[in-house]
């Protein structure tokens, strides 16, 4: 039996007293690390969640915003079971209940949608591209009682979810790939977690090709502009984190030098950097998100299919829009 499976079964059958549980939460929370993978869709975040989840101290369920609009009755967990029949997700319901929260895979209810008029939503989420202004905005959000209550309520549910996953897996570093850019900031502001961010970057031509293939209604021009807009925003991410808590990783480097990159990523997550990842199929994963979660990972292969998917004209168009910015990350025409 795999170690993670046996831990989940043990948790299922030997859930301690509520007093022990509360003590564990108080003792454990201050040591927890939350790592947000900040990136665009189709940039390798699901691959990264599989790779990191193989480490004995790192847990990732992929996108903790959940299934979103997918049908939970048909949704398959990366372990191969329908998510409703997956033992891990069944155990999550019990763990969340012990923390005082209802939980159903149909709606994780963890997404940072705090509601209100559009201007306040933008004020919460957008960047002023200025460290001082961003810090003043965050201080204002913390001091307004109504805003503080909204954040604290959602942060409490997010914390219960993270604690539940960490207890079930016996790990202490949680990695989220939801692309919910407010989560890391909210946890930094309202939780005791050690919050870190991995900024994952992929060649814009690869991202645009995948978006066009999946969402044909978007134009290549628009997808390229959105790539630039998003990564400019993510470059501002360190404004609320110490420099050592922010790391940039290129998808292409992760695929071409996985051992070396994982060593750096493990070090960044403050776990044993010399851990030798096993064949990833030998680790049980319960990951939700991109459909590639179902392919299984035994060989890490760089996906450069954009070279064939995009016509030369499309490649040129993407590069005219995103090339200058992509060059900063080491990409070239
Ligand atoms: Zn599963």
C-alpha cells in the first residue's frame, strides 16, 4: 500500500478527539507553508502540481478552486476514480466537517470572489504597479471592518481546506495551482502561513496555440495581449512578499531539466532539496484541474506542438505583440 493511501486510511479510521485536533491545529498552523503557483492557463501548472506532490513534505491537489462548472457526477480524479467515489475526497468531507465546514466536491467554495461593486472588486484585485500604493491599499482593506470580515470568512474556509489536505497527507507544505491571484495575498494578510509564490512562465506562442485550440472563439491577437497583461501583473506579485518568497520558473526549463529545476523548487519550498523523485506513477495523486491530470506522468516531455499548431503568420503576430516582454524571460524569435 502506498504511504499516502495508508495515511488517508489511518485518518479515516482513527480520527482523534476534537481536543487533540484543536491542539494539532494550533501547534501546526504556524509551521505551514502555502505556495501559490501564479501563471496563465496552459503553462504547465498541472504538471508542476504532480511533480511537487511527489515530495514527502509537499501536498498539491492542483486547483483548490475546485471543479468550477464541471459535472461532479462525471468528473474523474487523477487517481482514476470518479471524484465522488475517490477515498481522498470522501475523507476531505469528514476533515472539513471536523473544522466546522460543510464540504462537497460539487462546490469547494474557496474561490476569492468577495462580491460588491465592480470598483471595490478591482481595488482588491488589481495592482497599482507601485509597492507603496499596493501596501497602502492592503492596509486600508485590513482596517475597514466590512472588508476585513469578508476576507476573514473566506480565509477561514481556505485554511480549513488546506489544513484538511495537509492532515490527510501527513505533509506540511501546500501548493495551489488555481490561478486565483488574490488567495496568496489574502493568506499573507489574514493567516499565519508562510506564503510563497512561484511565477510559472511559458513561451507565449505555446500558451496562445493551446488557448486557440481549446477556446476557438478567442483571437490570437487577444490571447497574446492577455499573456503580456497577465505576466506584467504577476511581475508585481513580489510587492507583498519578501524577495526570497518569490521565484520565477520557465515551463521549458522544468521539462528539459526536471531534476535541476525540482532541486531549486524544493529548496524554495524549504524542504529536502536532495529528494530523488520516484517514478511519478508510484505516487498517488488526487489532482483536479487541467485534463492532462488523467494522462499520468511517467516521462516529462516538452510540448512544443505550437510550432505546428500556429501558422508562421500567427507566430509572427504573437511575437509582434508579446515578443518584447517574452525576451525578458529569455525567449527569442
Ligand atoms: Zn482521487
